[in-house]
């Protein structure tokens, strides 16, 4: 016989969960511009609930919709979802067929959603789309074309995606262009690679989230994440169970990383000030001016004031 206290306990847990969510929201001062998520655990979630993998994937798609709303609420500008990797092609054919049907359905559903158009969300597929069935390709094109004019928020959906394959394709494209004489070697820069990785350049990734318990980034956006030294948050819940509290805890991890960077920059600035006596003051002031671009305003002001004080002391000594 079920315990009569079970509903009370459930209600208490829900109340505590909402209170913790409000606490996390109050603690967050800044948010990342671009969040990328490895959606892991759909199949394990379904298995633990006595369901087939297709139901796990469907509930995972519902989580993606909620995360999009959370990003909009917090002011995040770009979200990339790792929906299907190149390694996933090795799954059983019956699971792939159901998953491809779901992809096609969700691309069209998102592209037609009133909220997507109200929020001006651009849907951008990433990956080797030609490896996917035509129904998925057609739906991905439909979503991209339907939202192509929007730029308030960007939703990247990585399907048939592999980070090494992406970089290899860009490198081969550059090599072909140089050989054909349409691209000078000196013109190869970050912007050129960005253009070859996607029709609409992807912002650098600030935060990677992986659900499902594994602690690896699985070849995900190596150019945009590793080059930017993105913060990484690993969590245990399977993707269908990923909650707003989990998301806010990930944002807090990003904030902690940013605070650590600010401390490092401040320590470098302080070291510069201490070293003024060993170099020409004018050179130190020039270096401080360059550092100001990377320091919080208050810390930059402190560095400048300290240098000015040293300069006054030198003038007085003369």
C-alpha cells in the first residue's frame, strides 16, 4: 500500500527545488553568450523507465525546447545542441529510422513555432547533412530558410556532426582555394576558417554542458570551444531529466571560470605595477594601456592610478 506521506514528500521536494532555482537565479550576475550542449542519456533514460529508445529521444527533444526558453529568459544569444554525431550512424537501423523521423518532425515543428518567430530565432543546421536521409535534409533546409532573416538568437543543431571532420573539410577547402589561386596564403586567418566551417559563422563557445555522467567533450566544436578555452560543466542527469536547476548550476560554473580569469588578469596587472622600477615608466604605461582592454573597469583604474602615483614620485625626486 502506498505511503500516505508520499504526496507530501513529493510536494516538499518540488518546493525545495523551486526555492533552489530562485536562489541560483539571484546569484547569477552574468551569462555566457554561446552555450553548447552534448545531449547524452536519452537511451539510458528510456531503458530505466521501461521505454524504447525512440521515446527517450522524443522526451529529449522536449528538453531542448525548454532549454531554448531558458536561454531566452537569461539573455543568452546562441545555443548549439549536439543532436546526432557521425558515430551515431552505427546504431541499429530501426532506431536510426525512428530518430531520423523525429529529426525531420522537430526541424519543421521548431521552424513553424510561433514562439521561434516572436523571439526571432535563426535555426542553423551544422554537420555533414548529405549523409542524412532526404526527409531530414529537406526539413533542415526548411528550418534554415524559414528563419534565415532572424538574428536575435541563434539555435545551431549539430546533426551528422564530427569536429575533426569539420576541421578537415575546412582545411581541404583552403588547400583547394590556394591551389586554384583564389585564396592567397597570407589571407588565411581566423575569419576565413570561420566562413568555411559554417555558412553563418558560429560564435566562440563560452560554456559546454554534457549530461548523462560522462566527462568528455566528444570532438564537439573543437575550433570554437577549445580555442576559446570554454568552461565545461558535466552533470549526472540524463538529457530528458535535465532541469533548470542543472542549467543554472552550469551558468554558475561559467561565472566561476570568468571570475578566475579576472583574478589572473588582475594579478598580471599588479605584477606590472611592481615591476615599474625595473623598466622605463613610459613603457610600463603603454603596457598598462593595452592591459586595460582586458581588465574590469575598477581594476584598470587602480593600475593607472598606481602608475600615475609612481610618476609623481619620480618627478618629485628630480
